């Protein structure tokens, strides 16, 4: 059995010194470069965008945040460099724009070398995952200037998300740096300096104390944690309840249950596209047409074949001719200038800009659409067309414009003078 994925908000985040902006919201770490007028004007908008997304999906905002950031960038050509690390159900979504870098053991991504943005889904690293403005070095063996950014906005050069095994907690003798005056937030979100050597309240200090023990099962039922102060009685509606029907009296000797005014909250909406599929014996959701689990490789014939509904996992990778890869967990628009397309601006498609000096690629050339468990390409009516070649096929075949063409694993696609390959673990065996 694989180890459980750690909760993003339970991991310790540390901050190194610098004059840039570091922020943490539920499920998100953010670094924004400062230094010019455009950065100062864009900082409040970026912070508010993150707050809006995490307010809707605090547990796993990664995919929704990437879509919102892409649309925001398409309408803000003078945006500063920034980067985010955001939780998803499958790992961590890394989004970089401009001179911001993310790296961990075996991973190094930089927004300054990307054609437009870096938008990657990575697995939970075994060691620290670092995010910083270019030129800021965060050494793994060097203690950061202060520890435990729990929530809020502060000045810094970068941030490090530590693994679940790293539980060391030690507040700085001088406390964390105060947030810049221009970024002052409400006290419920602002990270303030520690006033005493004792571990302060994480909600207002920015210092993460070790998480309290989970409440007992009975406490979770009745809603009172062991260390929680007694709650005030819930309000009782002023209006008298209607009399129960004559045939619906409570059993003899038992008083009717009092009204509490409690309304159960609506269950949170599941993030992503919900599809029908089969689960393997380890609960991984799979395409019902496959014989082996795409996640763990176990045979699917161990189960009864009952279709269940669940959030669709990523369907594969786009591997560009340069070696760059993109996870297919959303619909994309490819071309030499896809950022200005109306569907990208409205957040329905994510842009993937390809450099092509031949002049044969259109601005918005090709869509990649996820349709159920299939991946299809749709030529947007480009001037020079789109071509595909299945594994082992000699030569290229033209795709009919505006008509979806379903890709098989290993299919090559040519647009302009550029090519990419579709790789998928969901091959039908």
C-alpha cells in the first residue's frame, strides 16, 4: 500500500530573507517579485485571486488556481514574476511566471526560461520543495531566518515547503519579519511577530505549533473537541413547530427531541471532472476499458466490474520535441500566441505557447480536449493544418478541421514545424 498523501496545510513552510512578497493561504504558497511599479500594482490583485480560489476549494485548489492565473495573465501583460505551489488530490501544482524558480531533489523549474508559463503537476517530493525569486538561494542545510509561515503575507526572498517527516519546530528569537505596510491584511490572516518565547497562536503569529491530536470519534460526532471551551446554546426558532401528524407520535416514555436550529452544511463540490470508471483493489479509479490499473499496475479482473463515479485522474502527458512535458489534466490550446484567445481569457482552456519561426503555425492552432477517458485533438481551422502519425505508421495523416480526433498512446502530432507525442498510462490491454 502506498503511503497517504500529507495534508498540504499541515506541512511546515519556512521563509528566507528578501524584499519580495511571500504569502500562504489554505492549500497555496505564493512568491511575488517586487522592484518596479507594475509589481506593486499587481500584488493586491494576485493576493485576492488566491484568496478567492482557496475560499472555494481550500483542500486542493491547484487546478482551479492554475486556470485562474492563466486567465489573469492573459489580461495583464505587465504582470510581475510570481510562482505558486498549490495542493491537488494527486500531488502539487507548480505555476511559474517570469523570474521565479521552483526546485527539489531531481526537479528544477524556472519561469524565466518558459515561453509563457510553467504549469506542472508534480508528485509529493520526499524532501523540501523550494520556491524563490531568481537569484535567491535557499540552502537545505542552512537554517532559514524564521520558521513556520502558517497563514498571511510577509516580506521574504522565497519559501520552502518541508516534508511531513520534518516536524522540527523552533521559533526565531527575534520573531518573523513584519509584513510590508502596503500588504497589511486583516488580523485573522496577518502574520505578526512573536511577543513571548512561548509558542504563539498560529492564527495571528505565522508560527506553526505542532498540530493538536485528532479529536476522539465521539467528539467528532457531537462537535466538541477535548480542549474546546463549552459552547453557548444554539438559538431556538421563535416560531412554534407544527404539530406532528397523529400517526407520528414519539414512543411512550420518550420526550420529543428539542429543536436546535442546526442546518447540516452542504457537502463540498468535488474538484475536477467526475467520470464513471472501475476502481482497482487499491481504490484507484481507472478507464473501464483497461485491464491493468494505470496507477499501480494491478490487474483489474480482481473486482466485480461495478461502475462508480469519481474524479478523473490525469489522462497522460504531452511530450514536446524539446523534451518538455505537460500533464493532461485539463483542456489546452496550442499555438504561437494562444494567450489572447477568448476561451483562454475566460478560463475554459489553458494556453500552451509553442515557438515556431517557420510562419506555418497559427496563433490558436490546435485544441487538446479531454472527453471522458479519451484525449482528442481539434484543429481550429489553421492555415496549414494538423497532422498525426500512429505508432509504426509511415507518413502523416491530416486531421479534419473542427473535428475531434482521438489520440492513442504513442501518437505523434505535427503543427507547423513542431511535433509532440501523446503518452498515456491508460493504454487498453
